[in-house]
């Protein structure tokens, strides 16, 4: 993530466990690091992309809010929490590079 970029959103990709599709995800429940909600302004059918032969849900988070919770570094931990439409919770973790 480049803190000086002019983009409005930070984009991430969520890969789901076997047995679940991206359409099973309740998008309004998704939060980055338990603080920043995923944007729902892209409609109920966020784009699906393929990564490592699996469908992934493309998520966007307001960059201004994300900047408030992430510090600069090469391996900054991030996690996403949310739930499926049936109410089952999930969590995914990873790392990002944040540069200023």
C-alpha cells in the first residue's frame, strides 16, 4: 500500500475455504483488522477473480480509514473477519507492505 497514492481504496482479495463460494459471503460483515468495513458501494456482487485456481472475492476498503490503522513496514499484519450469509464467522490473515 502506497500511502502517497491518490487512490481512494485499498483493494484486497479474499480466498475462501473449500465448500464455500464468494456468493456465500455477507459482504457488509467484512472488516479489515476488526476496524474498517469493506465498502459495499460496489454492489452486492463484488467482482470475482481467480487466484491460484480458486475464486477470490475482490474487496475494497476506504484508504483514508486504512491509513489510520496500518503502520509503515515490509510485513504489516492484516486480517479480515466477517461472516457467511448463514451466520458462520470466518477470519483470514496475511501481510502487506506499507510505504510512504
